[in-house]
């Protein structure tokens, strides 16, 4: 099978660096572009770092984007014009921005996931089932821990899990979203979904969803030990997306969870 000409946006970030490393050892990919939203005079594996532009992304078949919402929309505009596929791992989008991504997906194939891990996507599936099974008699909350360098909170994965709770209850997530806390030792359950984010050390990622009736607590959790599981998931998403028609896809589509 022909190699995928790959562009990596946000190549100097933690995930960008990991994707470069994973793609180098995967014979399905040929890295043709590495971009950042600022000028950096540097070469990685013989590829010059460049700004996001039509010129820099023209040779790519597909773009993997782990940046910021502002940068992602720069990439989306270019991708739509050049008809490039894009895997989005960026988090922190507003509801309005989420809807705008759906608009772009009418023109190009987009796979977007707040987390590229198989385990996390299975956790979300289990969260939906648990939420649906327990009904309104149980209150819920989401807890997550990440490294001290992570800026956004709650994490994109925590929000994914919150949406899983809402889907199980057949309710609008944005109406069900409760308070968000940062670095609290403990935080309460509520009629809405409360979130607590802890930032410390170099922790890759831990997520926990809890349901309580006041008489018992049910907890679902996932802990990541190696950042490669995210980059390998992103590359698996890229392979899956290469032959897809325009539309907005998720890791759930790739994994065929019903």
C-alpha cells in the first residue's frame, strides 16, 4: 500500500514529538511537513520546520493536529481549501467551535478525538452504559490528573467522559455540566456533573468517573503510563481516515463500538 504523506502540526509539542517518533518507526508513513505557529529555524529528520500555510501542507495527504483551537482553525481552513484529511487531537474547543468543525467536515474527512487511546474510548463507552443503567438515582463526577505543563482544564478527555454521562442520561451535556475545580483535594457530587483537575509532576494522564447514590459508589478509571499509546492511536486514526468520505468521525467509529 502507498505510504501516507503526513504533516504534523504542533510538531514541537509533547504529542507532536511523540507522533514524529512513532511515525518514523511505522512504514505506512512518510513525514513531509512539520509545522508550528511560530518561526523556528530547525530541521527534524531532514524536514524543515515551517509555519502553517498552503505551501507547507500542499504535499501532505493527511494532517495530524495537536495544537490549540486557534491554530486548529488555521489548519482547517487550509485543509478545506486543499482537500486534505485531518486528525484533530487538540482540546479546549467551545460549543460554537465544535459546531464550526462540523461545518468543515462537510467538505473534508475529519477524525476528532479528545483522546486517541483505545482504553479511554472503551472507558467512555462503559461510562455511557453505566450512566444509562443507573439512571437519575445516581449523581456523577469526573476527576482527572495531568502533568504540570498542561494548560487547559478540565482535560478534553474529562469532557469526553462528561459527555458520555450525558449521553447515557439522554441529556444535553452543556446543560448538565456543573462546576469545574482545579487542584482540589476533594470535590462534591452534584445534580450536574462536577469536574476536578489536578496538575502535578510529569503524570501522563489519569481519569476517573464516579457515580454515587449516597449508599454506594461505582468508579470507572483509566491510567496511562506511556505517551506512545496516544501517538499510535493518532496514527491508527490516520490510516483509517485515508479512504473515508467527508464527515466528522471519532475513535468510536474506528473501533466500531456500537
